[in-house]
C-alpha cells in the first residue's frame, strides 16, 4: 500500500497496558476523527541519529506530568523498527499512542492533518524532534499547529549553528548561521506567530542511542591499545549530555510557559563539562586500560580526521533553563554512565572486534614523522597493511 496525493499511509499502535491494537489504514483527507483530549501532547520523532532517543525519554516524562493527559508519538516510518529505541516503544511506553508516517515525503497541511487522525484531531502541546528546513512535512506541521492554536510548540534545534565569538559557554544570543536549516525553521515559526520555544542541544549519548560515535572514538583505540589522537592540548571542554537529561530540559517548558515563550531560545546540555583529555581518561578507566598513549596534534596540519568533536572549544551551558524554567539540572554523569553501562554496551555491540581502518590515525601518529619515501613498521600495519606493487 502506498501513499497518494489524497491518501496517507498511517500505522497506529495504541499501547494500552499490555494490550495493543495495530492497524495500517488509509486516511482520506475528509475523514472525521473526533477527539476530546485535554492537554494532549504530540512528539514528532525523527528516524534516528544523534536525536533518535529523545522522543522515547520525553514520552516517559510527559506521561508522568500532571499537565499532560495523553501522549502521542508521530514517528517517521523510515526508522528501523528492530533498532533502539523504536523496538522499545511497545514494552516501555504503555499508554502512549504511536503513529507512523512518511515524514520525509512531501505533504501539505491537510495531508498532515489526515496522518494525525483526521479533520478534528488537534494537540495542545507539540515537541518537534524531526523538522529541519521549513518545507514539506515540517512546514505542514507548523501550519497545523497554527490552525490548532497550540498552547506551546517546542522545537529541538541544534547548537551546531552557532558562530562562536570566543565567549564560552556560548550564550543564547551568540550569532547563528543564517542559512542553517534550523534557523530558517525558527524564523518561519516566528512568522506564523506561534507560541514557540527552541532548544539547542549538542552532543547526546544514551542507552538506547543509535549513534555512538562520540565515545566509541576513544574506546575503539583504547581496547586495541592504540594511541588516541586529540587535537590541540586536550584541554578543550565539551558538553556530553545523557538523552534523558535532554528530554527533561525539553519538558521543563511546562514549569513556566510564559517565561519559555518570552526567552524563546535555550541552550540544551549538561553543565558537567569535561575536557577531551578527561573523556579519554574516563573511557580508559572503564576499559581497565592502565596506561595509554595520547597523540596531541595540530588540527590545521591535517585534513578532516575521525575526531568526533570540534578542534577548539565549542560548548554551551543550561543556565537560562535553570534560571527561567526551574530546570533542576542533569541527573546523569558521564563517568558513572561509562562504568555502569556504556562500556558493557560497547562490547555487546561488538566494538572490540569490529573491522576498522586507522589510516588517518597512522598519518597523524606515524606518517607525519616519517621521511618522504620512507617506511616505518608500526602498530597500524595489521589494520591497514601496506600494499606493495611489484613490476613484472
């Protein structure tokens, strides 16, 4: 069954206790679906990646919030149902309605309305963890929100659009890249006069994440007893935030909705900052690596490396959210999480055994110190063996 101009394929899972109703049906634009939900929350969740776990935790938090009486997830159907966190929706999110729709496809406001249940469907609160540029389904959702006269529209943006000015942590009034998709989305929401709040997260990790590059970079080298290349001197600070803490920041708008709307933009991350060298130390301790080598390098001398963070300081702090929204702060610490579950999950994912190439590491650690035309045997040879062509 495929979606057409007048019909949208929607898969709905209503999780009620341990019972489940699963249907796949075509919703005509003229279909009427009457709902009398009070303080209903809609979470629009992307297919995965760095933000893939946020909707799962946010749904759990909103279920327990006294202002919210129902929670619905509109899930991009491009997600992998067998991967986390999507495979945990049914067992863990009882009482949450999950609807799946092709959010990457082009659609208008009326088709979006159909995906969400029909002409009479509406929601009071929206948390948008999917949209980027205000086109297609993203624009359709904004227009639906305006038509519904929503109480609050909370958007998950990105601190990656900041243009650093040398002030750290970067405040919310730091200039942004005007052409960034998230900035364009912000401006469209403001143009539509929505009661709009935008959060700007950075690096996120979590037990149900489907992107683990940030911390795996260090473990991949430590478990193989390889040097860990780090740009600069390793003192640069980074905000690595547990997905549950990101979700609690997003939910904190309910503590003071007026203050949230007036401030509009909030940085989103832990205030427990760590340096790049400290991240390496935390990973080494969890991996029981007593001694390891760190290779500090000048990032300007090398093309794009595998290092997962910026070469220089680039971090935010949640001071505004604490001050205006009463956010109590993070409940997770990287060091504890690394010891308690992250390293075990890394091993379960096959991290120590996976096939890897370390050519860029070799260039930094060995190649940059080797005379031209010279060859030096190194610890990287078994990962990237030198191929010598012999002329006949």
